[in-house]
């Protein structure tokens, strides 16, 4: 982090020098709608190819050698300027998806709403997008289309780099590293905003949120990830526009859920999402049990689960998307089970099983859960019902259950929040796992109660 900061200060320091000296820098206020362009020459910034993915450089070079413009764009440039390791390297070019495909054997074209090319290098994917343009002059819906609420349902109108910059979300993401001369092109004051830690939407934030409401989630994610302040204009409309999130397809929201909760900033994101009424878009039923209940056990459990997840990521431990989902839906399941019991007269166990299905199905309508994760969540939930039943051989069988660890981890956090019997049960399982077989048998005997005697067979005479 210290290293990162020193690189960043150097870059920004040099950048100031550049801006002050004509010849190296160029300010072009003639760009459409006045989006300013600043160009930082190769000698005046520290973004180096040695910090980029080799595969990204290969793609940039091949596009360039074939006569196309090619830029590393967005988070890749932003994070290198900050001295961070970029999560991925995205490329923008004036080649069309088909032209890109002709250049790379290992290329796959994906996306309907936003068509782009994936160049595959083993496990690494380099995303290459054609520079986007404005929609006003589009003659055909086949390329660009908005629904009656202003949401972009298709965003495949191509344009030049100035137009592309205006189609990006935040100024700190409208940064382009040009492979032809190794300069950085920064639009809309992106470098100053990066230096000042300000997240600013390009254009009119209301229009941009309408076009793509996911930008509201992205504002929260970048604010916490980059430790930035969301500018007043960008921040102000979010709360009142949060209901637009309902229009986002469930599969896309699952992607955003993962980025928000499994990147080491789950707790900060959880708090901020709540502040902006956006938690509801990712966990509608969990938001319902929070309502009018701030600081209650539900809120405490959600925060603890986020904190534990962040700690695991900081310690390079594995995390699964299923854990937070299972934990966040546990209290909605308990609540739903009360309704089921009341309406059907089922006992608690059966009502909980029904509630698990209902809650899971209802959640998936808003935010999808890939099958392998929903199966794991179901295992974790049913283990909550089975872990109290330890008599006879049951405890040993449960210990061998493939998802025992995850179920036990959920019991642990519940115990920490709920105390009482749940905490005692969690403690029992903690001891049991680490005990010798002899002690385990003794523990089981104690929870099994007296053996029931079989009634003697009555002899038929
Ligand atoms: P990270 O990869 O660290 O999450 P990023 O900024 O690279 O951050 P990506 O989702 O990889 O984010 O997107 C790459 C770039 O594409 C962004 O920097 C931004 O310029 C642009 N972009 C992505 N999503 C949107 C969007 N919904 N609206 C406008 N521009 C977007
Ligand atoms: Mg990226």
C-alpha cells in the first residue's frame, strides 16, 4: 500500500508538471459536450508495461500492428496509477468484434446488450470492446436501443475514443493507455478526481443511472474499494432512484453481488448499500427482516458474516458465494416458517423445510444463484435443523457430512449473535470435533439421555 501510494504521488506530481508545461500536455475542450481531454506523454507518467498482464500487451500489440487503435482502459489504468494490482485488463479498440475475431484464434464473441470479444489465454480472459458512440443518430434498433424508461437494452453503437469516454461511467474510469505512443489520455478531469479521491459520474447522473441502474451499485463498490468520496451530484439521486434496480436481470445482479461481497469489502459495502436503499435490490427478503429493526440480531448477524468474509479474504482463505447467501437468508426462512406453521399447522421442522424452498425460489427471482451454490445453501440450512439432533450415531454421521464445515460455520455465527441454546450447541460441536473418540462417545451419551428399553416380546401361548 505504501509502495502504491508513492507511485501514485509520483505520477500525480509529474502529471502536475506536465499540465503546467505546454508541449507535453494537451487540453482539448472541443470534445463533444465539453468533456476535457488531457494527454500525459510516456515520460511523464509511471504506468509501465512491466506491470501489465503479458497477454493484455500481446492483444494491444497485435491490434496496433494491424492498423487498429488499441488502448488499455478503465480499471487497469486507474489501478496502475494508484499502484494497485488491477483485477483484470480491459482493452478498447476501433476494430469491430468481427475484425477482432479475425485477428485472434482464441477469441469468443459474447453479450447481446453489450457485445464484446473475449480473448482466452488459459484461465486469463482479456476483454476487448469496440469503442462505443452516441445513440442519437442510430437508425436501427439492432445496434442501440432504450426502453421507454431510458434504460439501454442494447449498447452496440460504435464510435471514436472521445465518444467512448462519454459512455464510460466515472471520470476515474475514463483513462486510456495508448499502445501507439504509451501516453495516457484522461477525460473529464479523471486524473484530478483520482488524486482527490472523488468518484464522479460522467454526464448527468440521473440520465446515466436510468440508462443503466447497475451504475448505482458500481458507485458504492468503487467508493469502498478505492476509498473515494462520491461527489454530491453523483450521490444525490441514488436513494430516490434505487427502485430502478428491479429492472436488472437476476443473472447480472448475481455478478454484482459477488463483486460487492466477495472482494474484501463486504462490511463497508453492506453498510453503504443500506444507506442508499440498495441492499434491497440484492437481498429483498433480508432487507425486509431488517426493516424497523436496526441494530437487531439480523443486522448483527449480517455484519458479522461480512466481517468474517473480509477477514478470510485478507488471510487468503477460500470463500464461497453460498455462505453469505445462506446466512443472509436464514432469518427470512425462520420468519417464513412462522407463517407456514400458522397457515398449515405443520410442525417446526417441516415448516422450516417448506420455508427454505419458498425463500430460495423467491430470492432467485430477483438475484439468481447458480445451482451448485443454492445446493450448498440448502445443505447449510438443513444442517441447522439437524445439528441439534446428536443422539446415537447421528453426531458421527453429521461430522462426515460433506457440507458439515459450512453448516457448522453458520451455527457458530448464529451462536455468537443469539447466545443461549444456539451458542451452547455451537460450543458442543466445537469441542466434539477436536475430541478423542472416547470423549466423543461420552459426549454423545450425555445428549442421548437414558436408553429406551425394548418392550419384552409377549410369548404367544
Ligand atoms: P474492476 O475491474 O476493478 O471491478 P473496472 O473499472 O475495470 O473495475 P469493469 O467492470 O472491469 O470495471 O469495467 C471496465 C471499464 O468499463 C470501467 O472502468 C468503465 O470504464 C467501463 N464500464 C463498465 N461497466 C460500465 C457501465 N455499466 N457503464 C459505463 N461504463 C462501464
Ligand atoms: Mg476491470
